């Protein structure tokens, strides 16, 4: 994982930068979650990568390491908010909530994707940023693990939907269970 974007920002006078990413834009059940992560200069977390390229076990391990070494916040937008304002706007809402919940304010932000959510600091959208920026990769992991754990808690309440298997994504199994249980 490269620190190129973060290093350029630091060289340009930004003392701290955060990465922002989401998880849950594709599922047909559950919230969209977003995370904002500030990785301190000099902290190297081996194995950072796009959360979709990591095993669940590796994501969980990195989640704990990020929590230990980084400044972070995770937030979400509910199913009701998604239905009301659409998934793109709900994603941006979750991203702004995560950014606003950071215990310290970064001076700049890198956001995975091709559009910006309207953060109150200079921001750069980076396509495939979760594979190109260490702080976005960390945010990707924090958002994905947080959402997956939430879906596991839903599995305990609604075991008939097997959320532990598909995490709310529109798999064949999930659609069959929706048809069966509503």
C-alpha cells in the first residue's frame, strides 16, 4: 500500500489528512456505513488494502490494529434515510457524519470514488482510492468490518434471513429468503 497521497499532502503543508470510504452501497438490506481515518505519519500497518481484497480474518485483524494506532470514526445512514434520499446521498451523509465524528479535525481529506461528499476541508476524490491510499484503505476496512458486524447482530435477531452468510447483499439465497419471509 502506498502512502504517496498522504506524503504529498504532508509535503504541501497539510499536517493531518484523513481517508474516507464506505461499505454497503450494493446490498439490498442494512445501512450504508462510512469511516474516516487519520493515520499518523510514521505508523506502518502492514497489509492495508481495499477491504474487498482481504479475507474476513485479515480485515478483522487490521480493524483492531487501525483502532490501536489511528484516529477514526465510523458512522452510517439508515435504511430509512437511503429510501428517502437515495443511496448516493445517503453514502455522502454517512461520510460527512464519520468525518464530523472524528475526535480531531484533519486539514484535508481523500475520498474513495469520483465524487466528493461536501466535507469542510480541502478534499480529493480518488478513483480506486482504497487500493491507492493507505488512509482510504484503512477507512475501507473500518467501514466494512463495522457494517459486517452490524449485519451479524441482525442475523441474531432475524436468523431466517441468514445475514451472516450474505451480509445483506443481493445473493440468490438472500432473494429466495426475501421471497419466502417478506
